[in-house]
C-alpha cells in the first residue's frame, strides 16, 4: 500500500483523533478563547468534519481548535503534521520527512521549523506512536510495531 492509499483509508479517523488530542492538549480543563482568554465559550458547529468551532460569549469572536496554533492556516492535515512530528523526534532528516509526508522539501523544512518551536510537537508525535500507523518500514522503521 502506498502512502497515499493509506492516507485515504485512515485519514478521517486519524484526523479526528489528532483534533481531539490537540483540543485536550490546548484546553485540558475548559476551552478558553484565544483572543480574550475567557472561558465563557460555547460550541457552535463542526469545522471541516473533525474540528470544533466555538463562539466566545465574552468578546463575541469565533475560533476553532486550530486557531492560534501553528496549524491555523495550514492546508496540511493534522495527521500529516503528526507524521512529520514523529519523524522529526526520531531524528529523521527533512528529505525523509518530505518523502513520507508527501510534501515538497521546502514545505517539509517549514513544517520542521514550526514543529521545533511548538509545544504541540509531542502531542502529535504521541498520536502516531500510539496508533502505530507505520508507512516507514521501507525506510527501516520497525520499532513502532
Ligand atoms: Zn473571547
């Protein structure tokens, strides 16, 4: 199975799981508005199937699970970010990350730089380790089995 076939099969469940972990990491107790830090927040609707959208009752602004994170304006799926995080913490070079995640070298390089700065690096990397999705055997990754 190629990387892209695997993604098509797994993408929605995996994306939902990554979104759930992101929520839990950002707001372990209660969702807080990233604009004004109020916890007077109400769910309004789903966003792209797996993300939750919120309305802040204090400042009236809306936000979602990704607002204010490195993933906010990214077209790359959270599960692809998770793969990159995993490979990065496994000390893999950018070329390997680009190939496995299915992005260009400059994109992979940008992802690595963002991930290195982010407190969410390990949150996503853990999802990959726990779910044991493993497209990396051809690169010698056997350890997650
Ligand atoms: Zn607010």
